[in-house]
């Protein structure tokens, strides 16, 4: 099969790496890709517009991506990132007769609009925190002032994982509202906000493949969002992941699968928005049971980097079964091991940071350790250099979580670039 993969981060490098292992794959293109995907696929210079792109920029991109797929004569397009899904790239491709993996624009609303997702969960009895939606700053301030517990202030739209502000005090919540609604620090994505009860418990990512009827859950994983050790500092796109969580037993997995994931897929079908692709609820496991913090309409980053090295089955076969509505015919097997992913970020991330800094040591990691590229490129001299905030993901597997963690950090120490920053407590 001739496949086009949309995206250019660590998630896409991991997907490309796993697709490349399929005996069914004949050719693989990645748009735009990175220095890592260039080693195993054909990179194509089609940048994805920024999240706050204008309607005209989005239309131009959707047309260009659809034209590219047709010119390449691909059998399948794997749309990995959230923005192209929310803009309706899958709809455009299918209208042009090109099979595509991922939800339609209508189904991707479960992620692209926190307000719509909240209403959806209420309709279908899916456990969620108490919350309200606001686009009026005064009303939002009044709600925060009357709240009896700490809150999380979330931008309604897509924000590359940086739109949730966890607060401890009323003053912090009011400052978050000022940033999002008044100052528009995240553009139109923060024009409307969801103010959500802050829950107490353990957070877990619960990915699953689905063709709109059948649900095939992946192993649970845990993302570390905050930039500094101990969960301190601002949230990022993700600084590392471990899988599986030692604290989540079979009863928790079953509750998430039946009461959240399967309920959501059934609810989307009932609402006339069948969901096909990867659905991924972020869940807080509380004393009262699992509660959805938010839904995502694609594979997580960096969760993908930790999960795919544990997948024994052919990813392309699974994806093709989803696209054709026959996921129930495919057996999906996972390694009974653990994995740890440590993200190496640019100094200053998630704020401002330098790029173009030489990277060394990537070729010196152990043979059974994966280094997935994200913010990387080759300069005019062919040197590997930084080009983004999250630069690389170092992923190790082991018989136990402790073994995987030790191996990951042993190899992290071998990779160098100026200002490199990473958390030292992933998996702890």
C-alpha cells in the first residue's frame, strides 16, 4: 500500500516507524515530516498552518493536501494531528475518493470544542466534572468568585495541549480568564472558555481504535504535562509518558472501556456523527470512579511514542480495518512489557527558545531504544539541528517499569544539544 501520513512531530515519526514494519506497505510519504521521518519515508514540504490560521489559510491547506494525495496516487491517508482533523481534512479526502484514517470534522468536535464535548457527555451520561461555558468575561469572573473548589480554566478550541490552566486560588483563576478572554493570549481558541471543577485523583490516557462500532482499547498510559519535575510549572504538549500505570487494575480498565470509551462511540453514532479513528479520553480516576477530563480525537503526543513500541500487531492492517469498518475481524496484540518515553525539549520551552542548535548522540543510543524526532531538521551542512520546542523522544521498553525507566534515562544522557531540558521523574 502507498500511504501518506499527515504531520511532523514525534507522534508522526513513531507512526511512520510502525507503519514501515508492515509487509503491506510499499511506499510512505510524510507531510511535512521531520529529520527522523526523512530516514524512513519521503518527506513532502507541506507545512500545516498554525492553530490560529485564517479560514483562507485553512482552505488553501485542505485543497493542497487533497491535491497531493491524488497526485501521489495513495491508497490511504493517515491524518494524525488534531488541527487538520478539526478543519475537515478527512471529509475533503473522502469526497475526493481517497480513503482516510481519522474522524470527520463533525466527529472531531469531541475534541475541537470543549463546550460541545461537555454537552455530548451530559446527553449520554458520561461522567465529567461540574463545569460551565462562558464567552462573557464578567459572567466568568462571577462564576469563579462563587466557586467553592479550585477550578481548571480551559480554552474551548484547540491549543496544542496548552489551553488548560490548573489553578489553586480565585486570583489565579481570574488571571487565567484575563489571559484567555480579555487578552486573547491563545487567539480565537480562547474566546470561549470552559471553567471546570478541579478533580483529585490520578490521571490516565485511555486510547482506543474504533471503526464507529467496534472498540479496541490500547494499554493505558500516563502523560506528564508540566514542564518541571514534580508537576511544577506551566503545562506543555507533554514531557514524557509511561505505560502501563502500575496503579490501574483490571477493574479500572474495564470501567473506562465500558462507561467511557464504548459509551462515547455509541453516543457519537446515535448523534449521527460516527467516530472512526483513534478516540482518546483523558481520564481522572477519582474515589468515585473514572471521570473524563476531556476527549481527544487522535493519538496523543507523546503517548504514541510510548504505546507503539508495545504493539505486536501490524498497525497498517489495523488502520485499514478501521477505514473499512471491519475492526472486529482484526486481532490486536500488545507486548506484556512496560515503556517509558522521555521528551527532550529546548531550553525555555513552552516559552521562547532558540532553534538551529546542533544535536549529537542520537546514533549512540542502545539498539533496542527508539529516538523519535519532533522539532528537528538538517541544516545546509547536513547536521541534525533543533527546530522546535519538543525536540526528541527517547523511548525504552523493559520487563518492568523500573527497568524501562532506567534504560530510557541511561540513553537520554547520551543525547546532547545546547540548553536541552527534560524531566527526571517520568514514571515515578
